[in-house]
């Protein structure tokens, strides 16, 4: 089955990006010329999804507004011969229909995913976290969709991390069944280094099957009253196989100020025109 539906949980407070995230949702913080979440929607569209649900909150209406039409702005740009400035958003709207729903309380990623139950109906769907983007020859969404077509199961995007960093992530264990593909038998949320089943970390991209919703209903709140998606995935694992795919693209986070700045610089370095303007400034700062 081809994956045509996608969801983007984007309701969190973004506390690590305060005070900026108080005024601007962290998912709208720009990476070069566009907000972070636009890269994520473009990734879903490029993988064949034509139906996307944003899970937001009452303080994040600006995310929904970004993907809506702005007739007055469009008219002004057209009059000034600057229509190309909004071309990426317009072209994206022609490829994928965007809907939204609100997560009324901040009860964790698992609860955010649960808000999509009615929308995705009885289909497997792509789940992309809205504060993480990737660069590379093949996107995570496309890589996971291809794996799902072959394997027919839920599929989790993975990345290798150093042993010192396993405590920051959900970590999986299992048997490698082919190059870069693991049949998962264990999922542990932020394990200690000496208790981690591997160094394969969950990397902000999933293909989930509809059974995940019943598992979420059975998942008790954990720390801070939040419902963890990894706990629900552990229940899903008892019902049938889940596979993990080591992603071929590079992950870029914008969850804190250092990572956001790094992401902008890394992507800028791949644009010759931008980098020729920035490089002298960086060289000058480096010499001070």
C-alpha cells in the first residue's frame, strides 16, 4: 500500500527556544528562506503524500496561517513582479491538502498522534516531527515509504548515535535482517548508556499503522502526565513486527538555539551564493 496521508505533531511549547518561541512557534523559525515546518511538509509531499494533518495548539494558529492563502499579499507581490517570493508555498499547496486539529492539552507526543485517529481512518500514515529536517539524496519519508511497501509493517526511522548520547533518545534493539533494516524487539526511552540495547536512536520519522491508536488508548501517562509514543510502540510490538530503517540522510534539529544556528549554517554552506556572502564574515569572527 502506498502512503498518502501524513501527520505533523507541532503542539509543543518549545521551551528550549524561549523567549523566541513565545512569540513565534518554534516550527516557524526560519531555516534560510522558509520556516522549518515547510521543509517537513515538502518532505511529505515529495514522498507521495497528498493529505496532511497538522496537530497544533491554540497558541500556534500561525502555523496554519502560513499554509493558507493571503490574497492581499499575493496581489501586492503580483503588482510588483515578485510572485516568485511565495512560489514555494503556492506550489506546495497544489501538491498536498493541509488540514489541522488542535491538541487541547499538552499531554505528550503520544496524545498528539492520537488526535489524528479520525483523520487517518484505517490507513497507515507517515508521522513527521515538525522541529526536525533532513538533508540528503533520499528523504526519510521516501525511504520509510519504500520500506513499508516491501515489509507491510510499522517502520521507524533510525540514526546511529554515539554511546554518550543514547540517554537523550528512544533507543531500539533487535536483529538486522538486511543492510540498514532491523526487526525491532525492544524499544527503550532514554536508557542509561550501560543499559541501551544498541546505539540506534529513533529519529523523528515514523510510518504507523492504525493499530497504534488502540495502543495509545491503553498507554498510561508517564512522567509529567505525558503519554509517550514509545510506550505505545512497545504495546504495538506485542501485536506484530515493527521494523526500523537506518536513515541515509542527515538529521538537523532546531530544538535549541545552538542546533538552530548550526542548521542554518550547514544548509547555507551548500548554497554557493549565500556562502560566498557569509564566509568572509565567519572568517572575520573566527579571527577575533
